[in-house]
């Protein structure tokens, strides 16, 4: 077979004369893998014209029009000191000297808080009480306190009901010393936290002792120290700093009341505590020594919920006032915390003694009421900072159903979907049987909605009288804003009221 | 051409026989250069053909008597039927003149206002051009439309049949305004229903008398629209008529984004409100609530980055 390859062709295959090849010095060549020739660079010996530096872009350089790059921020400017930005963010301003003083504005007192004629009016918080409210961190940064001359809250229907309730608990009637337990829910900006604030203000007016957890998330977000409670209870964890700050809040806010009460029980865990010592000093002890703060808190709680002194210490006993406990952002306590065990397992929030104590209050007491001297537990959920927890949602529905008298075995009783991985501990925390004590109310869910049109009108008039709103406040205008605010959601009303609009002349 | 050749033969023979007859023939041909009258030319031809083959002994019949009554009906030059024949668009001008005549005749009849006159779907210009088969300028057709509208404004009770028939010639086939949907009514539960679309959203609104509560997909207005502007635009139909506290609104809205949904609700709400109170239509129209905005996203084109955006210009 003849090869198709022609030998004569091979003989012609000769190397091209050397001169045809471009000389390596004549034309600058790029890397061997590059097929395109490089543009001629100007002779470096030649003088450069002022505007013309190396013509053309280099390899792999963007050919589009280049903008001048911004200079990076030089590292010399120091960031603000640690904590300054957070302090600015969390700063609470309660007064605006540019706002007009509202004439004839009434203060929150024992009389006005139950006066239904004042419904829809804005009641100012008494100035001496502001320090107490600040101490218990009742104010939140974005509640719009800083736009008015002085802080005030609307007396809405829920507020009046609560005022009457507090009045009865502190009064002399048959409701004296009852314990009210409520979980407060509601849509976004509907005034749940301000409702808690109003409760605190009323409690201070009525000389109650107020315990608050202003942000439930802080207890479970692993930002404070924690440790096992004791060798006997290695699965329970105590948060000393958080407890100390709770004691400190309580101490500052309730100083006058606690200074009049004395230790009337023996506290074996605290050797330094002597009977006859004021409760103020007891609390101070826990603030100064965080290691013993949890024991001090327990002692303080035992003292405040005591109905009588132990034998021999009767002279130290004076009747204890009712207690108000508020927690804001309850849903954060219904799941695993950010804390870890030594095996690096997540710690459930219910294993933190602090959380456990406040959740246990929701259940009815064994022999006597959980708050034997009366008081209120108001635990609010949050909607702006709210983990979505299925079991908690169902638990709240079950609480509402149970309060409405639905039998747990009835078909209409809210059921858990077993496939949605429910957390049994959460459900367990809200299962409360009928309280044995008549003085103890059943756990209920209170949903806060929008204010009525009349209340909205009073609120908007307050804006107008403070000089923030330059429009004629009439029923039609208020009705429009009421609808735009989703049926009188008060936070939205505030947002509409503070939008500065100059009416057309 | 086929007919031309026997005539050529005739021509040749005639040139031999008599120049007088040739002269007559030529004069006959030149008399009607553009419009050949076949009958006339054929008759002369057969006559001369006969002459060519005739015998000398044969008795020649006399030429038929000239009928002077017929003589004038057959003019030598045909006159076009329309005087506008040479104008370029004779049919159109005929229509125009006819309408003008009618108008002049009936101009004294009472008229109604344009809003009360029966709505007619006149031919669109391209359609009319097809019907007439002539190029018609837009402006001239507008003039015709004005005439039609003026005639249409004659009181319907007094409109003569002639006018009605002549107007019908200019109406689009298919009767576009003839079949109207039944007007929406409030149902037995007091609900009015309205639909609206905007961008990619479509909304259905059920409006009942109430006290100003709004539910959008089962959520409150605040939950559905975090932005105040959207809430305002969704309820604008009620707001601009001061009915915000007179009705309750249920909305089901699907598709699109927040703004589109809000503005779809605006339209649907405006339409539902017109069911309850048709007299509000002028107010709603002025407020721009029942005006449909049918714009959609412009399509992306090849060679463009988006609908109109072009890639950055590169020198090489």
C-alpha cells in the first residue's frame, strides 16, 4: 500500500529563514501563551508628554473607562470608644424642650388611673416616678418619648381595666390580695411594652414592689456569665451578673418600700443576713456580691411573699406589699439558650434558674397563692424581636382555650401537630390547673389591639396640643388616621401623628 | 392585437379602393382615440368587408336612417359619473359631499349634547381606507368624522330615516358598543365586588357598609403594607370621597410587589365603590382612581442589558 504521505513535501519542509521571524528585540512579545501582539510601548528614552503616560491598558486589565478610585479611609481616625455607639443607640430621651407644654395635662395618680371620664386622655407620668421607671428600664428607645415635653401615656380601655384591677388588689374589698396572671400579646406596635410600663407606673403609685425583666432575650443570648447552680444540681445554671442587676434594678426602684421592710425569716444560705436587717440592705448585699446574688434573690422573694414571720421574729414583720412582675419578650425563654454545657450541648432556657423561677410563677401555688400578698404577673410577647416557636404559639392558644373553659379533652381544644417537632417543656410550662387558692387568678392571655376612635382622637389632640401636628383634629380626620393605622394600632397612630406636615394655607 | 390585423387588411384594401372612405375611417378612429366604441367600429368594418366581397350586380341596401334621438345619448367622450373623478379620492369626496348635503338639509333639527348622543363606533381610518379603496389623509377623515358626529347629535327621536341609514354606512361591522356587560350590582349580602390590576398584581375587593375596617388577605392594613404611602394609596378611593369610615373592605390581592398590590387595590376599590354609589364616578375619575394603568414591564431586548440599558461602550 502506498503511503498517502508525500516524501517530497517533507523535503520542502524547511525552517523559515531566520530573518523572517521577528527579532525578539524588535517587537516586544507577550508571554508564549498569548496570541496577540503587544502594543508598542513608547521608547523610554523619549520624553513623555504631560498627559500621556504608557498608552493603552495592560493584559487582563479592564478596558472600559476607569473612574478614580476612592481613597480608602485612613486607619488613623479611631473608632468611637467601646460602648459609645451602643449607649447612643440605647439612649432614652424623655423630654423635648421644643415641644409645647400641654396645658391642663393630668398626672397619673391613684384617682386618675381609675377615672373612666379621662378615657382617651394622655396622662403624664409623675416626675418623681421617672427615676423609678428608668431604674426598672420601663422605657424603650423607640417609643417616641423624645418628641414630647414630658412623658405621658394614653388612658385606654385596657389601662383603665388594669387600673381598677390594681386598685382592687391594693384595696380593702374582697379582691384584696388576689394574684393576676396574664400573658400579653398583640400585633406589632399595639402598645404591649407601654402597657407594661403603665402597669409599673400604677404599681409604683400603689406602692407595690416591682420586679422587671426588661429584655428576656438578654438572659438567654449568652452575654452574661453563667455557671452550674450547685454540685447537687449540675443541670441547673445560675446567672450571677444578671441576678445582681435584677436586684439592683429592684433596689433602686423600690428603695422607699424595701427600706421599711425587715428580714423576718432565717436564711441559712446567707450567714451575713441577720433578722431585723432591712430588705434594702439585703438586696444591697446581693448587688455587692454577685456570687451570692441568687441566694439573696431567693431570700428577698421569700421575704416579700411571706404572709407571716417565723416564730420569734414577729416584731420584724410588717405586712408585705403586693408584687408586680413584668417580663418583656417572653418567646425568647421558650427555646434553647445560647449557653452550652460542658459537653457543649445547648442549655434549654428553662434550665436557667432565673428563667425557671419566673416561669414557675405562672403555675398555681401548691398550698397557697404564688403571690400570697397579691400582685400581678404580666408577661408580654414581642413582635419586632420574636423567635417563631411553634410550641409556644400552641401553648398560648391552649392557655386561652383553658381560660375560656374549654375542656382539654374536647375536640376544639388546640392540639399540637406531632410532626412539627414540638417542645414538650414549653407546653408543660403553661399547663396550669385550676388554682386551689381563691385568691389566685387563672393564667390568661390578653390580646391588645387597636385603640377606639375616641381614644385615637384624644391621642391625636395631644399631638396637636404639643405643637407636633398642625392640622385640625376632627372626627373625619381621626377616622382616616384610625383606618390607616390598621384599626387604631397606637404605634402606627404615633407614626402618622409625628409626620410633620404643614397644612396648605 | 389580434383584432388589429384584419383591420390592417381592410386598411390596405381601402387604400386601394377609395381614399374618401379611408378618410372617413381615419376620422372615425381619431374621433375616439381613448374610448374605442366596439359596436361602431365593428359595424363599419363588416360593412366594408361586405363591400370588398360584393358583386357589382348586387343591390346595395341603403344606410340605416340616422336616429337623432339616440345620437346625443352616446357622447363621443365618456363623462365620469362623479364630478370628483379627477380629484384623486372621488369616492371619499362623494361621501363627504353627500353628508354635507344631508347636514344642510337637516341642520335645523334639534340636537342633543355629545354625551347623550348614542355612542357609535365609526370606522377607524385604516379600515375606512380599505372600504373606500382610496388613500385618505388623516386630517380629511377627521373632518368627515366631525360631520358624522354632528349628524349623530340630531335628537334620536327626530332623526330622519335617511340620516340614520347614511350614518350606518360609516359604522364598523361587529357593533363594538352594542353588547355591553350587565351593570354590576350589590349582592343580597350587601357586598359590591371590584377587580383591579396594576403591574403584575391583581386585586379583588369586596366592599360592604361598615365603619372603616380594612383586611388585606386576612391581615390588617398595617401588616399588609408597612409603608404609609402604600396604605394611603390603597384606600385612596374611599379617602378622596370621604367614605373611609362608611365602608368595610375585604381584599384578596395576588402577584407583584407591594406598590403594585397597593395600586391594584386602589383600582378595585374604586370600581367596587362605583357599584355602591355610581354618582361618585366623576369624583373618582378626577382623583385618578378608576383610570387603568395598563403598563407592564418593558421586555428585554437582544443586545441590551435590560430593556433599554446598553453595555458600557468600550473603545476596542
